[in-house]
């Protein structure tokens, strides 16, 4: 029996290519918690846990993720049967409440190790891939209309992206709608325009916002009101033709069932980290499919490591009605993988290989490791 020998964690700090403006914070760097699990047969598995916007976005931070793994999860899994991934997940759900991103990081490493030992990609462990590439969106989040327009037109010209999600919610609703209208007018029919409000609007703001966004040609609005307001989400979903997508409201399959039962969304933004791992994300997908809702592969702005894990899972889904936004590595100034994930022809390609299909660049890991050979100073948010 192959057992878990050791679970190691570290935090990487990697700058972003530009300020990434959310309704609650401006990101200028990304902190990713990397997990390496060493097994008794000499094999290894790697995983990652990443959040966005610090504690302004959700209850976990890079520091809390690392602490939860080192203090609670790693001791609980000492000498555990390495092939019993489901058993490990059930144990962690009993011993560790919440901490979905921390669990995700460890789970990815467990699946990666199992896939490598069996000589198969992780997608095979979830029934097998049905596609090798998926449409991929890009987020326009500079906050400046002209900057976003120039960025969008360049992406279309180079055939990297023709789906754009705009981060809005920091300004007045009227100003946000005008911002979206300018970008939609500039790209015309060459691209799909969507928005993410990140829970910033009240119900009254959202009524005006959805009406205005619909009129200017926006196709979808993501989480316009706080996650707990399912009745408000249901009202907005039933009142407008523009699609309403749940994101922050989805923290695992139980939340997915509640959203579906309330008819509080047209689309699920499924994130492996927010769901609590690949297995829980697969259950969120199943709820969405059973309810007849659209599916979208979301991101927590992960590095290529966790992005590869997400691609393994989403490659097993027959129909992603709204595509993916698995562009996380492209937002970072540097690549930590030995072989980067491929983005071309408006799609992202699923890494080919055993486990999650990628390996780390050890020099880059050491360079960006917090407390390692280089100290990164992140600029204050605007």
C-alpha cells in the first residue's frame, strides 16, 4: 500500500501584468499556496490553493490556507492510503469545517499523484475527457474604457480571446453601464461582452443595471447582488432576458442545489477552489446539469498548476454553454510551469500527460517563494 509520507506547503508571490480591479479590491500581485505531497513509493503530487482580493473577497487568505494545511490537514492525512482519495476527502470534511480552498490544494495533489501512479490523466479518473480545448474568456479590469478597448481589440487581432468579462461595481450604475456600452460598441459583433459585479449592487441598483446592460448588448451579468440574497437573484433571473450567473453564491453542491431550487440563476460559474475541490466541483456541475442551467468554468486567478487541474475536470463536461475563464496564468508576469498551458485560436488547451499534466519550474518556484531568494513588494491598491 502506498501511503502519504509528507505534505509540504509554500506561498508564492507573483506580480500581475496590470492592476486587476475588482469591486472590493485592486490586485497587483497574486499569492498562491503550493502543496507538494510525497508518497511512500517515491511518487509525488502537486496542488495549489488560490483566492482573490484577500479577505475582502472571502473567508480564506493565503496565510490561512497554508496554516490550515500545515496545522490540521497534513497531520490528519499522515500515513493515509494514497490511493484512497475519496476516503481522505470524507475524513477532512469531518475534521476541518469550511476551508474549501485549503482542501482543494491538497485534493489536487492527491489526484495528481494517483494519476501519475496509474499512468493516466486526472480527467480519466473523472470518466475521461470529451474535448482537448475550450473557449476561454479574458477579463478586462483596468477600470479605464480606452485601455480596455485597446486591450480587447489586440486580443481579437491576435486570436487569443473573443469573449470578454468586464469587472464593474466600483462606480455608479449609470457610469458602469456607459463603460460597458463603449466597449461593446468598439468590439461590435466580433466579441461577446459580459460583466462581473462581484456582489456590489443592491437589488434596486441591479434592476437598473440589468436593464441598461441588456439594452447595450451585454450578454451576461455575474453575481450582481450579495450571495445570500437568493430571492433577489431569483427576481433578476426571471425579470430580464440577459443571463444571470451565480458565482459567490456557489460554495459547493449544497449551495448549488439551493440556487437551483430558488431558480436564482441561469448559469453556474463553477470554480474548483470555491467548490472545495475537483470532486465537489463535479457535483456542482451535476446539479447544474440536472437543473438545466448553463455552465461556465470559473477561475480564482490561479497559476498554471491549478488551472491545469481545472482543465482536467472541465474537459470531461460535454457542454460548457458559456465557455471558460481559465486565463489565470496569462494575468501573471511570469510562468511557474516547465511547459506553459497553450492559449490560441480563442481557446485554452488541456495539458496532455499523466496526473494534471504539468510540472513545475524549480527555479521559478524558488524565485517567487515567500521567504525565499527574492522578496516581492506589492504595490498598494488604488
